[in-house]
């Protein structure tokens, strides 16, 4: 075979290989979060610590891009599943660990986690180094009398929600506050205030944001974030360290209009009868 023929053959093989394994960059972002969950049961720092959760997500360039997404670390391999409501996001969440040490035993620090995403066309890979923590220095809770005022609140009136102070510490690149409310009665999220600055002392719920006679859960999150370089790609990914506190409340049920009118009628009748008796006695 001539040198020219060999060059043409090599070019043909290279072109076929490039078609079989196209260069793709469908991984847009990955993150990991380590979170402490607590429950508030009274005014102020009346809290019960529930435990720790590890979670991770991979964001793809489009919906259902990958058939399989895994993360591999010292503790083994876990599968990330596409979110039905956001099919470009693949996620994994652990169960509840009683202590931070128990969580870190399964998902150690000072290591690099490898992500592999595959479909019929091939695979994409990236890695995420985890070498430090940046937890908040304070636990979140609804401050003052907010918790007790929520119990039986009037949904038709505006309501002031006060947050405890957020001490961020100095280790995080970014810090945010999140506050959400979920309607248990109708099974949907009804309020979501996110990316608030760490200095936020609270917020005001507008009148009729909630519904009368419904049961709700709320969550207040103090979140510290670190941006880290990610192997194999050109983007920076994120490590999150969250303290999350939740609680429950039920809004007041207004007095039925018919009952109120009947009560008004009875009261008016009593006053009218008393007035007639008074006039007769005065004659």
C-alpha cells in the first residue's frame, strides 16, 4: 500500500471513530450537600435534632440525556435518578444518619468522587474533590414568638416571619437563607423564598398567601456554599453545607357566616327584649 493510501485509510478510520464516539459535553454541573435536619416545636431555639443527610445532583444539558448516572466514592457506587419534575437533573439522597460522623463514614471527606453518565452514544465523566467543610456557625429557627403566632394564624391577614441570626463563619464562598412553606392539606408547595442574603432578619407573608383551615409545614435553611474545580470539564461545581429546621402549623378556620349571623340575631333579640322590659318598668 502506498503512503498516500495509508494516509487515506487512517483518515477514514479516524473519521469513523469520531462518529462512533462523538465529543460531547452534556454534563453541565454537579453538586454535593451535607445537611443537618432539626425540628422546631416551640418559640425560639426549641429544637430537636433529627439527623444528617448526604445528597448529590448532576445537571445535564437536556431532559433524559442519560440512561444511567452513577457516583463512585470510597463507600461504593450510588445511582442518581432523573427527577420526574425536572428530567435534566439526576439526584441521589441518603437516608437519615444519627450523627455527622456516621454520614461521613459512608461518604468520606478528603477524597474525590467520580461521576459517570452514559447513554447509547457513549459516556461522559467528571470528578468532584471534597477536602473541607464549611458548615454554618448557627442553627436556624423562627425567632421571637413567630412559632406560636403561626399556630392558628389568620390566613386573610399579612404575617411577619422572624428568622434567628445567621452566623456564616468565614470558610464559605457564598451564604444564603431559604424559607419555604408546603401545604400538607392540598399536597403542594405554596411559598418559596430563596437566595436571601445571610443578613435577612425575616420576611412578610402577604395576606391570602395561605388558606384558612389548612395544615402546613415550613423549612428555614441556613446554607453555606463552596465553589470547587471539577475534573474533566471547564465548569466549577458546588459543595453545600446546610442547617435545615422545619416545623408545622395550621391556619385558623373562620367563623361560618351563618353562625355569625345567627349569633348576631340572638344578641339583637336579647337587647331588644331587654329594652322593652326597661321601658315598661319606667312607665
